[in-house]
């Protein structure tokens, strides 16, 4: 893996010509996705500013243009009519002011009175590399770029550490107020959420207090990417705690969890109905963001980074890395989030595959099961060796996914086997395979599992148990891998 200097990582992109050749190189990669959002060059991570506005879905991702490295972060802009067919628009937000001189960090958006507003963290660094996090705002102009407001809404609080970022904008109708939820760390290095409030969107913000979540006062050293949404009358708090090991998650210390309960905006207290639950049980899922939209009070739309902080992937050798997950519809059933791919994904089905052994590069698998033990092996050699093993244990109601049989192994120290526990017997699996990803949805969305996977030329076969009825569809491309910067 290449060693990057600080100067290389934090270079300012002066012209698209500086990275044009890099794009030409990486678009030839056999691992470029065909129906997932991915970086135009370099590295992508958190989804940002996810919102429905004026007939379009707007989505941004954290972007470092230079290579597979976390450095100077921009927001890159993509748009879609249906959450499936995505078009590159170009750089939406540049780190070009005093307040974000070392990165335009994560944030959110809100559509209001035909205007689209954004809130993000400006990462400022002094010459001695001292960090100051500013909460900044901007508005989308007619050219699709975010015009920043000249001054931040507010700076950091000194009674917390310098880790204060990822503002989520919320409007509460009952109080007729706006709130910003910000991921933070206390001086005792405990994860927390800071809440600010204002009667107006762009002025008058004041600190309301710290979010209280009983039982979660010592749950990691940092909470990133907080998000809150109301679905069918229940509040759902989503966040990414760092710095703790959770049962069944191997050596991983970065997670994405949610709580279903009730948010009291008077006392700034979230009361969970039950304990935390994992948004996704896979190896590569983090920083999920729910889209601001007001269409349907019984559902939300969510997307996440297919990756984890500090992890590295085989495409790093090709100087690019990252992808976003498929957008998911969220509903609540039996006290948990039900996650299903957005309906329009079915429009990508091309041909039904009749082969009983060969696995297409991009496809959708539909398995109907009887609830008994089952084995499915994907990306095997022609003789059935290796691959990703999906084993269902009916006694435990657990699917175990083991990717250690692949030729290209990565992040091995975090563990290569993870469980996807279920509440009900396994009766269906819906699996999406793209060039370097695997997304599994069990029992019509009861549980989900996301993983990067990098099959070699000889790993394109599968085997299954006799009790699994399998249907395979090849999928058409839906993401335009165009080189658009300015």
C-alpha cells in the first residue's frame, strides 16, 4: 500500500486535468461497480446531503480525489429520479474557505420553499494542525453547486473534545423549531450527541444541550453521523459508535446501530423501547444517512458507506476505493427496522439465467427456502472450492457468512466470519451482486448483510443445498461512470 505524505493527501484540486488520467485508469478496473454509486476518482466514504427536492434525489459523498487515502475531503454530487439510475454532476462542495481549509466534512440537507439547504462540518486546521470544527451552511445554486454562507452558524463547544461533526438537520412540527444533531465526544472521551435549536433555519442557533439516552452513557468514545427520523409514529435514532467491541462483531470497533423509541425535544431525551440493534450485520457498512423527504410518514430512505474507517481494500492498489450501498426503504415491523431495496431496482433485471453453476458478474439472486438448514456458496472455483459460504443454522436461526475462502482476502484481522441473526425461520434470501459487492436481504428485509468482495477470473461459480429454490437475474448497469468535475 502506498505511503502518502500529509502534503499529498491535503493537496487542493486546482484543475480536472490533474485527475483525468486517473479516471481513465480506474474506469478500466474489473471491480468498478455498475449499479452502485462510487468515486469518480480516488476515495469515497460517507453519504452526505441525501434529500428529495423538486423531483430529484440529490446525494453527495465524501470524496478525496487523489487516491485510496483519507485526505482533503470534498462533497461530490450525484442525482437520480428513481434512486437507481444515478448521474454524476460534479463537485458540489469544495474545502476552499478559512472554516473548512482541511475538509468539507459530513452533513445533511433540507428542502424548504423551493430551496435546498445544506449543513456540514468545516474542518479547520491551524499551522500546528490544531483542529477546530465549525458548523457551516450553504444553499444549492442553479448550477448544482452549494454556495456557502460566509460565516459558520457556530463554532465548537470548548466543554467537549474537538470531535464535533456531522450535523443532521431536523424540523419538529410540534415545537415549530429546527434542530441540529451533531456527533460528539465528551472530555471524558464518551460518545455523545449535541443538540442545537433555532426558530429560523440560518440564524439564531443556540446550544440546547446534550442528548440523553438512558443506558448508553458509556457506549464508545465517539458517536459519528447521528440521524433521527419518525416512521409510523415511532422515532428512530441512528448513529455510528466508535471505540467499542460488540458481541458477535469480531475485532471491529466501528459500528452502525439504531434505537426505536420516543424523542422528547423538551428534555432532549431519547427513550428506547428496547436495546440497540444493528442496521446491517455485514463487514462493510457505516455512516448511514436517511434522506430528508416528506412523501410517506410510514417509510424512510437510507443509504450508507460500503466500508469502515481505517479499513483498506484490494482496489487501493488501483488508486481508488469505496462505494455506497443500495438505497433502502425503511419500515417498522415487530419492533425492528425492515430494510428492503428500493422498488425501482427490479427494473434493472435483464435476463433470467438458466445455468446451474455459473454466477454472472452483476446479478440478483432470489432464494426460496423451507426454514431448515441451508448452504449457499458464491464465487467458488469451477470445482466448488473456496468462495463466500452462507450457512443457515435452523436451530439457532442464524445465517453465518464466511468470506475467508476468497483468493483476495482483506481486513482479515477484524474477522472473516460474521453472523446475521434472525427472529424467524429463514424462508427467503434476496442477494445483489455487483462487481465488488454483495448485499443480502433475509426474510423480506428482516435483516441485511453488506460486504465488499473481489472475485478473481476463476471465482464465478456457485453451489447450493437442494432445499433452496434459486432464481437468478442478470442486472443492467444504472450508474454513469462519467468524468464530471466542474
